């Protein structure tokens, strides 16, 4: 006698209920970004569900092009599932140009009440947690993109005492900057007098493979856009015990 066929939908729902994730995170990733999702996999455990969507971003990184993303945020956030515990918008420079409050407002149009963060707000929270008020800044950006970032940090009582940049305006090329080149820039900038931490900015600038080595060399914390963003997303949801690079994930 053949066993009766069980209801696959009921079985699936039962499995989901018995293995509820510790958190459900949403991530809005730039269309030109090739780094953030890969580095997220190195931090988030299987107990956290990550849902990511894309937002159109011009390859040419200018304040004008960054500002244009504000009008596209609602459509991108609408593609994420409901019942999220937190949402991250994955662009450091645009978070400064558009403003963290405006980013959160746009996300809340379709994801009401969900905590929203971005790399710059996350970095500020991370630097405060690390008691670092004087930093070295490493970026891939041109000067017109770096200047608003330095001003934003200063507004939040974080002083940039040294800065190094690759001067790259094409975001598609940023993902091609080697980690060894980023390490060299971090080490050079981090040796400036008074530096309490180094911030490697840009979600597309790879750094997870060299953060620990940079910290050993310099003796100060090194925080990247992605390490801070993922750390802050999980802090907003109360998920402890993440494994990520650098001192940030030890506090």
C-alpha cells in the first residue's frame, strides 16, 4: 500500500516555523557594487537571513550622481520582503550627500517602522564604540566626494587627521583595487600622529582580507564601510557573537 502524499506547503511552513532565523536583514546594494555581498557572507552566520536588492547607480561617482539615487530608493526597497528586522543602504558617499535622515525616510515609505542604517552612520557608531575621535581616512574617491565626507565626520566630532585616496571616479574600477594596495594606503595614513583608528571608506573597496593585518601593523582599530554596516545592522537587531574582521567584532 502506498503511503499518502503529504502537503508540501504545510510541510514547508512547519519547517520554517521550527527554524526561525535570528534576524531578517535587508540590504540595498548599488548596481555597480561587486564587494558588499561577498564580504557580508564572511560575517553573517546561517542563523541570519539576508535579503538584498539593487539600486541603479551611475558608474561616475560625483555628488550630483549620488544625489540622484534618492529618487530610486522607494522602488528598490519595495523589492525587499516584509517583516525585516533592519535595512541597510549600501553607499557611504551617497549617505552623506543625501543624508541619513532622508535615506531612512525613503526606506520607510515601503518598509515602515523598520530600523534603517547606512555605512556612514554605522561607521560613526563603530568609532564611538571604539572610543576613536581622531582617524585616518582611506577612500577611492575624488576630492569633491571626499570633502563632504570629512565635513560630515567633523560635524559628528570625528576629526580626520590624515587622508589617502586613490582618486578613482569610476565605481566599476573600485572593485578592481587590490587589497594589497588598500593595505598600503591604510598603513601609510594610519601612521600619522594622533590617529586612533583608520576608516577605509566605500562598500565597493575590498578590505576584509587585510583588516586584521593592518591592525597588527598599526596597533589601532581599522574599520571599513562594510565591516561597520554589517556590525551595525546586527546591533540594531540585537544579534550577538558575529565573526568579522578587526577589533570592532570583539566588542
